[in-house]
């Protein structure tokens, strides 16, 4: 039974989230307010919100578990994510912000529709299918993590944990909209940052210090200290390292992250937020891997490696801090669940209901439709989460790669090459997504488990470029591209 201290910390945290939701409610009277906080977010909010959204329960449960299982080999994930975040903030954020401000875009498919003069709503219809299917998967993974976390810390049982986490997420996301989501993400990002500084430091110390931990890991399994892991310098080992590094490339164009750039109140906020984002991701990822490695020494033989962080926090800290670490795990879960929920809701309401079926609806009614849609999509994800407990690490990565493979190649090409055409972008979007999904279902097991992001990206970029070379770009695209890249705001 959980102590009164742990329960008190949890209740206080959940109350803060509910208060943030109520505070954000006044800015949800329009679609721009509900889905983009009226583009008024400061640098530190978008930086922490982007990183905490990108990481999710995958970081605190999945990546710590991976550090536990493979040791140093998991550092390839750190390399890929740091590189992906740095490239996104340095090269993608500003031109994307300029284009979307120019068009008045609220969603990524809004941007693609305007960029390629798509009067037939093709991008919107394709986008909603991809986003809703992947977000349902994402939500199931996050609520699965919620069930595991609440059960590990409070003994609620898996089902009780899933339901409790879902209730809080649905409330503040539906009521408070993007403003509540962004500010709660920033709070959750700060909590995650603190937890991933404290826990690995205490964990390594409890293992006897760095040298003693390394010695113990070598004794348990020398491959835990090898950069290429148990597979060594082989084709399979290289494929594994490349797969881990490829995880971070999604930061260049996953739609739930691009939304943060759109919501910044000015270009200056993006410049200021870039350093925060890069430092934050380094601490996040290194802290998670080192926590897993320390856990391998302190609690060997775990049947579920993804429980290493909850177990270490309970073993190494008094009840107050154990409660705080429960909050940190929930922060990781909720900071992604709320964002992908809004992403799917915006895809349905802004990208399909409003432009295709009901362009006559006023902003208040559309915002209401958005809130209802948020709950409905959340309930579908909840249904999947209640059905079966899954490995969070790989389940999240599948949804992550599906979204990124569909959108990243097309968005990057559209920003950097004025010759990108509507036909090329549509073909690249569909083929990138299908390549990632088909790779998992048919080819992955036969090709050294190569992560599906790479086939998705290579196909998406190749098809976008190839088809664009054979078709004509939109009228005025070259001039518009020149204006965006020469603009100094």
C-alpha cells in the first residue's frame, strides 16, 4: 500500500494540472486559441514542451529499460536525439515559422495545403488518416505506461492506473487546449530534468561510484560496456546502432513537434529556445541511460526492465522523493499524451470538418467540436490500452516512425527546395508512411531489425524528389521561397 506521503505528492501534482487546465480554458474560444495558444508562447515554454512531448514515457520507462538491457549501446539513442534536436532548431524551425505565419496555418497539413496550393484537400484527407491511426497507437502506449507507473508506485493494478491517468489527461487537454498543454508540458519537462539529474547521480553512488559500477557491469556481462553491444562490429551490430541513432531524426519533422515552432510568439523565441532544447535533451537522454545502467547493478534480474526507474526510486529514496519520481514518470506520460491528442483532434476538426464539410461553422462551435473530438480519440486509445500490456519502448517507436516518415521528408523538402511539387509531396507522404508500416510487418525481421524510420525516410525523400523532378512546382513557389529565406524579422 502506498504511503500517505506518496499519495499527497501525487494529489498535489494532479491538482496543479487540473488548475492549469482551468487557467487555459479562457483561451480556447477559437481554433487558433484551442490548437495553437494564439501563437503567443515564449522560448522556454516551446523548448521544454517540444522536448517533453518528443520523449514521453518512452524516455523514463523505455529508454531506462534499454539502458538496463544493453548498457552503453543505448548511447546511440542519445547521439541521434541530440543531433535531431540540434538540426531541427537550427535549420527547420525558423523557415517553418516564417512559412506558417505567412499562411496563417494552424496545423502542419494547413501549411502543406497552402504551400502546394492544394484546393482538393488531398493533404488534409491523407494527413487525418495517418495522424489518427498513429495517435491512437501513441495514446495506447502512453496509457499503458500510466497503468504500469501507477501500479508500481501505488499498487492500483494495471487497469486502475490506466483509468486514473486517462481521466486527468482528458480533463486538462480538453478544457485547457494547447495553452494548458504547453505550460503543463513545460512544468513536466522541468520535473523530468530534475529527476534525470538526481536519480542517475544517486544510483551510480549507490552502486559504489563510477568505477565500481563499471566493474560490476563488466562482471555481469562485458557486452554491456561495448558500443556495438552483444552483436559486436557486425552487420547486425551496425544496423542496431544505426537504428538507435535514427530515432532522433523524427525531431526534424514530426507534426506534434512542428506545432511548437508554429506557436512561438516570434522568431526571436525560437532562437532563444534552441540552446535550452539541446541542453535539455542531452540531460534527458544521458540521465535515462545511466539510470538503467545503475539499475542493472543494483537490481539485477528484473523481469520487466521498464520498471527499473520506479523500483530504484522506491529503493533509494524516502517516501517524499518516491512520490516526486512518480510525478516525474507521469509527467513524461502526460506531456506526450496531451500533445498527440490535440494533434489528432486538430487533424479531424481543422483539417477535415471545417474546410471540407462545415466551412460555415463559427469559431466557438468549431472549438467545441475540437474538445469533443479530443475525448473521442482519447477513448479509442484507452480501449486499446486496457486490452493488452505492451513493451512501451518499441510500441512508441512504431507510432513515432509512422508520423515522422509521413511528414518529415515532405516538410524538409518543401522548406529547402522550391522545386518540390504537389504531386511529389503527396506521393512522398503516402509512400514514406507505407514504407515504415510495411517494413515492420514484412521485412524488419529479415533485415537485422533495422528501425523502420530509415526505410520510411529514404522512401519518402526519394519519392518526393523523384516525382517532383517530373512535375511542375506551384506557381509562385520560387518567389515565395526566396522571400521566406531572405526575410529578416
